[in-house]
């Protein structure tokens, strides 16, 4: 007798920098979303597809829910709040080392949803049980089906979380073919890889004003592709930092990005990068559309 096949969509919600993308990458088994230690790394909704013999779970990774200060921030928060519509289950992720008012607000926003809901306490490797327990006791977890403590970085209890999610899903079809692990187009994945390397290497407020535009992807041979792209920033002083002394920073960002892009494409890559100033682009709709953060109307 054939085993029941389960499938469905699981939204991942939470404040910025609680580890939503890390959890999705760990559950999918591949890196399908960029990660960094900077808040608001994820800027748009993205799907990560986990394939197993008895199930297919489609994770909906979302930007961190925060009080937006720019039109980009408004777009990000809307993408996150819209993600919970029509899904089969919801995960709210919180950071074990800090649980605050923002977490409580996210929990409250999903409490009335009819689908199964899970509160996931991530980064438990950063705290002791004695530190964590008082924080959990102060939380109102009513309306949540299960509370799970995990460490996406170390993989702790991720198998437990996966089984809980699988069991919460209905019987259903395979929504995506087995070789598909994300819905993001190649151009978006390349842009996100470059932005991830900028996030990891740049300091202070500069990363939040960085945008990446792919200008051209040109195959030169079966084993070589040339990619032209712009890195946008908001101030001339930021441009100088991104380029670095004698081009050292942009060279480092490009080298790190090229290695990941070559893994993605399975071929050698020539990366041609320009840094340009586009002041206040996060508040201009035409710029947001150019960089893929705003849908055309």
C-alpha cells in the first residue's frame, strides 16, 4: 500500500535577523536564500522547495517585519504580511537571545489564522536553558499548536521541526518538479549573491542602501558566461567605501560573488561590476521596480 503523500505551503514570519532564511536553507537542504548578520537581509518573498519521498514542503521566506522608514521598507513589510494568506501552516521565528515587543506583535498578527501555527525559537545555541526559560514563560503562546526550540546554525532539532510541519500538512500533489528548489529566476539569484557579499563586507549603514541591477548575462561558450551588473548606493561617500582603496573592496565582493555564481551556474564566470550613486533610491518607485522590489502596475 502506497504511503500518503503530503504537500503544502509554509510561511516563515518574524522580525528582521531572527534566522528565517537560515531555517529555510537548512530545511530545504540547499542555500536558496542569502544570509548575513545584518538586519533586513531578505527584501522579497521567495520560495524554497523541500522534496522528500513522502512529502513536498514549499517554504515561503519573507522579509523581517519592522516599522518601515522607506518605500522599500513598505514593500518588504507588505510582502511579509501578504505571505500568510492561503498557506497551509505558519512558522513565527524568534531569536532566543532577545524576545521583545516586535516578536509579540508578529505573534499576535497570526494568532487568528485558521491554519496550524508554530512558534520557532531559533539561535538556542547562543543562550543557556536558564536564560531562555524565563523569556518563554513570559510569552503568550495561546493559538500556537507547538513551540519548538532549534538552532538553524547547528541543525539542532531541525528534524523535529520538519516532522511537525510535515504532519500538519494535508494530502496533496507535488507542486514543483524534483529539480526545482526555488522560484527565484537566475538573474535574481545572481543579484542576491552579489548583495550578500556586499552585506558581509561593508559596515554600518551602507549595506541597507545597496541595490544590485543585472545588466546582461551573456554565454561566451559552453563553460564561460559574462555578467555585467551595477551596484547602486545612495551617497558618493558610500561609493568610495564600496570601491575601497585601489579597488580592494569591490574586488573582494566580486571574487566572493563569482565563486558562488559559478556554483549556481555550473560554469566559469567573468563578472564586470560598476558602482553608481542613485540617491534615495529606496524611496523612488521607478528605482524599486528597476531593482525588482516593486511590481509593475
